[in-house]
C-alpha cells in the first residue's frame, strides 16, 4: 500500500495521543544531556590554536558517539509507544545494557559523515580574518552562513540511507552496527525521496515555531520523531493490513490499524448476514 506524508503523520498523531508528556520529557532529557556535554567541552577546551581546535572537535566527536546510545534508546521508547507496548523514560537507557558498542559503531560512521562535510564550514569559520568594516563583516557572515547551509544539507542527504539504523538496533539486540547500516540502506532503497519529502513537509511548522520563541518545538520535535518511527514501521511492513485478521497479533501495530481491521470484519459479518437473509 502506497502511503504519503499525511498517512504517516496521522499514524504518528494517533501513537502520541495521551503520551505526549513522556515523548516530550524523553526528547528534552536527551537534548539536555547533549547541551550540557557540549557546553562542558566548550568550556574545557578553550583556545584558538590549531591544536586546541582539533582537541575540541575530537571531544565533540566522542560526545556525539556517547549521545548516540541515548538517541537509540529514545528511538526504542518511541517504537514502544507506536506499537502500544509498555514504555517509560527508562527506555532511554535501554541500549546501554544491550551492547552499546553496536550503536557506537553505527554512530561512528554517521558522525564521520557530519565531520567530513563540515570541514569547509570549519575552515572558513576559523581562517577568516577579523573584519575591519561593516561591509566586510556582512560579506564574511554571508560566506560563513552559505558554507554552513551547504554542509548541513549535504550531511542530511548523505545520511538519509542510514536514518533507520538506530531503529533497527533498538529492534534487534543481536544486530551489529555495520549490519544495521547495511539493512537501513537496503530498506531505504527507492524510499529516500519519500523520506526527504516527509521531513521537508515539517518545514512550515518549523517556521511557525520560530514565532513561539522556540516553545513550539516541544511539540514539533516529538511529532517528527514519532513520524520517523512510523515510517520505519511502514518500511518493515508493520502498517500493512494482515492477510488473516483472526491470527494476527494486533499488539505489534498501532491502534489505528486494529480499528481498521475491526471495521472491515464488522462489514464482512454484516455482508454474510445480509446474504443469509
């Protein structure tokens, strides 16, 4: 069944219904730890020398790898929500007790991509001499901004094939990090444009959040994360109607699919009754 952005978003809203507080709390906890860790690294590794800048970037790289374990735990929590399974904020620590080295392996590749594509931005930022006039300052700001945007867009495009890696690792405790990257690439083959369009569809809401001083992001970010989880479930075929409604385990899919199957079953029973009459 071919689905569009609106379908995945509808499933996501259904999954978040009554669970938004935990979804927001989990997201804020992970983002908070990331922010504090980054600030500590920035405070400890101060300086403008090339050596200090390299050490700082290395510290950020290591922090990113560790935070990936938290983000994979967040993915695990969101999947539990979407599947109507038991969930709690303890899920954020789930991957720490399920071979976190698998996550770090996958995160190493993803973080390496970010690091490589950010080199032009870092080079421009650290090598541009101080501006002496307002005109020079504006030109430098534009150059740095353009380089940053190009690096960000390039990083997003290059990582799209591997976006399902953390969900895969959360689903299968025995899957290695390398295998998760390969499986994600396989799942996303032919679906990358659809996933990119799904993410772009949130852009108008992100712009609106700018007018809420950022508070709107407390609602938007969990919404986006849940939609990605639903997209992953769709790739795995979990949202497809089961062929045998009597033998299917409804506990593994969102309530909206179960409701649809119940409605179809009622319609079939009604048709049988009418034919008998």
